[in-house]
C-alpha cells in the first residue's frame, strides 16, 4: 500500500476537502471531527484524518459528504480497495460525487496500469464506468476495452470500444475487437462494417489477426446472406455471397455459398448463372461426397433436363 500524498498536492487536497465534496450541515460533535479531519488531511496526515472521518461517520451515520472525504483520504493513503468500496457505496447513494470519484479512481487505475495489473485497473474503474463512461479518459477506455475483450467479456468490451473517438487513423486492433464483439453477441450485420474497415487498413502480411478477421468476416457474410434471402432481399443476399466467394474463407462455407448463390439466381430466373454456381459446388467437392454436392447435382439435372 503506497501512500499517494505529496506536499505539492496540498492545495488540491484542500480543494477536494473543502469544495468539491460539498460540505453539509453537521452536528456540533460531527462537525468538530470533520473539521479536524480536514485540517489533518491538508497537512498530509492521512491516517489521522481517516480516524477523524471514521469518528464523524459513527456520530452522524453514512452521510455522503463524510463518505466522500473518507474515500478521498483512502486514495491518498494508497488503500485503493477500501476507497473503491466506499466510492461504490457513495455513487449508489448520490451520483453527484461521480466527478470526484472519477478523478480519484482514475489516478489509482493509472497506478495499477503502470504496475501491469490490468485486473485491478479494470476493477477500480467499474464504478466510474457504471456512473458515467464519458468520465473515463479515452486511453483508459481503450485499455478497459482490450482487457474485457481478452477476457471474453464481449458485452462489457463493446460499449467501451464504441465510445472511443472516431478518426481516420483509428487503430486497426480497435476495429477488429469491435467487429468480433458484435459477432460474438449475435450482431453479424453490424460486425461486417467493422470487419471491412479493418481489412481496409490491416497490413497484408498474413498475420494471425488479419487471417482471423478474414475468416470471421466470411462467416458473418454467410450468416447475413442467409438472413437477407429469408427476408426476400435477394440482391443483397447475392452481394453478400459474392463477397464471401471473393474473400475465399471459411473454406468450409465456400460450397454452401456457391449453392446458395445458385438458389438465389434461380429464384431470380437467371438459370444459366445459377447453373454455373451449382457447377462451382462440384468443383469445390470433386469427390462429390458432401450433402451440398449432392443437392447441387440435383439442381443441375433439374436445370438441364427439367423436372
């Protein structure tokens, strides 16, 4: 537990103690304890200040202004876990303290991040994220999004990633994580936009991430094409399937994509193009052992010979 008190910060602490946390009317005994605590805090005597604030709490109960003083003092003392507990309690009772909580917990989270402790960083910022995500600096939102994504917490990762500033030079990793989060949450339609943007800017070096993006992009194209066809949007379905064929992965979906292309084209009365699509299925499965190949053979017979 490393105290964060620095003599040069006395004016800041005084402002927190006497201004930002909003003094309220107190009983005489409680007021005396608060006054002593405030004076001790401005002198950098945080442990003694905490003792006085605890006394005021016993005398007056869990008044928000007392909890705010306590939480801030615990942050200065380096006891982040206790500060986190108190701030969580405080924000549930009175969200007007979210700015003070954000300032203190952000400082603590940066310390945790500097130590390489992503789990602690994430935990410290939870009350701020829940209260007002905009109060978390963009660089920490990015780190939180990365951490949640790496943990497989896609529902937590997505709003953090979407909250990041939009600019032409956005990190391709953010685009990848956003696309994958949408996909994992059942939003392939939304994911396609971010996969396309990622593939536009990702290096063409055959990296594992780029290969993964292409695979998942193709997977989403097939899912979206199926939905579009079911909704009667045949032109859109055909465009999605053409993109899937162009990207070439997943390989296990290529025969299905060509078969579905044939079905869509046949439904549009474009028999010759449908025939070519069904023949492509057979080229992808020359042994003709798969169920899609057998279905394609049947379609080819129907187109050529009727029935």
